[in-house]
């Protein structure tokens, strides 16, 4: 399979990440099929895409007609079999290894054997996911960053069984959709989350210990360390559940107490305060996209 052979991109999961990935692929001229299990999830995903495109239109970087054509070119489906003619599939469902394994095993049956199956997992083992297919050499991590239309990085993660050809094709594809890929190894958290998520967790601990209010901690990091957004607002942006899931993987895989999640994160998840996507995390939000 060569880069030129890729025409149709299948995306699994229409949440914040999946919809962002669908958008950038469609913006780069690919035919996109976006799969999720419910109409509600799909329409929320399309809504995120339309909102993001309208921001780009309002900056004068795209016409409304172009935005409509991009959004209109994304086909949504609740039937996984609709991904059978994909030339690459990128999975972005929630961070649960058993869900991912089941999905990859189905994708392996449905799709052509020569295509790449990529996962946007934030920290789960690519090698373990790859073993649920008959083509572990063609399973690779393509880890995007939120907001996907804005942040340039895609980590290209090579599992123990991933071939060099697969890594190179995923790398070239990431460049073709306008991203700046960096290759890395299948280690928990890869590069960015291993470094960034403990920083976010430390902010949650500091908040619990009364070092400052939510606003004070965030303002301090913006004003004193030139961060574009405070660490607690970043947890809300990424998702409290996603942040907790990454920390749990880091804690379990490295067995190092420095990664232990701040209890406030678990409490917020139990309360359904998952951040921006549910309208309430550390902060309240009018706009959930
Ligand atoms: N779609 C399209 N454009 C968007 C957008 C979106 N969803 N969100 C922001 N933008 C654009 C804005 O229109 C604006 O464009 P301009 O430069 O042409 O004016 C530009 O991005 C900057 O946005 P704003 O002026 O509204 O606000 P900020 O300057 O605060 O930038 C931000 C917003 C880019 C989100 C910035 O706050 C930021 O970079 N935050 C940090 C994000 C981050 O660290 N992400 C990584 C999280 S870790 C992760 O995702 C991995 C996972 O596995 C956990």
C-alpha cells in the first residue's frame, strides 16, 4: 500500500478526537467515513466539525462554501461494515483496552488485509492492540492532540510488531494531512502524555491541597510559565476521564507512585463532570464543543 493509494479514510469514534481527525482528513481532500454507535454521538461529532470549520471561516481562511463541502463530504454511519472499502482506518473510541481489541478484531475481518489500522490511543499498548488482529505489522499508533485542527503534532507509535513500512506510511499520511509527525516507541504515554499529564495531575493535587483556587492555579501557570491555557482548564479540554485513564495506565505500567492520580479526578468522573464535553469539570461551560 502506498500513500497515493489512500483515498478513503475510515474513522471509528466521533468524539472530540475522532471528529477532529475526520475534519482534518476531509480538509485534505480525503473521502471520510465516520463511524459511531449512536445517532446522538454522530450528530454531536458533526456539530463539533461544523463549529470548528465556522471558526476557520470567520478568520477568513476558508469560504462558507468550502466549509459546507468539507462537512458535507463526511459520511456518517452506525454500521461498521461501511468501513470495508477504507484505505486506512483510524480508531478514536474511548480508552478501554477490551473495547479497542474487540473493534480491531472486527476491523481486521471487515477491511482489506493490506491496509493500515491506526489507533489514536493516548497511552494504551499498541502491541497489545495489534495482537487482536491477524496483521500486527500493520497496526500503528497515530496519536493526535486536542484541538486536532489546531495542534500540528501526530505521534507515530511503533508497536513491537509494527513494520517499518507501516510506520513510514502512517508518517507520510500524517504529513499529507498537514501535520508534523514525530516517531516514537510503544512506551506508556509515548512522549507528550508521559510529560504533560503528570504536570496536569500535579495541578489537581495542588488544588486539593489548597495551594490556590482553580483560577489562581491556572492564571499562575499562564502568567508565570507562559502556558497558553492553565493545567486545570487543559484537563477540562482533554476530558477529566481521559486524563484519569492516561494516569492510570502510567501508574500501572511504570509502577511508580509519581504517577498516582489525584483523587479529585476520580471524584469528578464519578460526578459526570468530565470537562468541556459535559459542560462542567473544574469549570462550567456554556459551549460544550
Ligand atoms: N478548530 C479550529 N480552530 C480553532 C479551534 C478549533 N477547535 N480552537 C481554536 N482554534 C483557532 C482559533 O480560531 C484561533 O485561530 P487564529 O490563530 O487564526 O486566530 C487559534 O486557534 C487560537 O485560538 P483562540 O484565540 O480561540 O484561543 P487560544 O489562543 O487560547 O488557543 C488553544 C486555543 C489552541 C486550544 C490553546 O489554548 C492551546 O494550545 N491550548 C493547549 C492545548 C494542548 O495542550 N493540547 C494538548 C492536550 S494533550 C492531548 O490532546 C493528548 C491526549 O491524548 C490527552
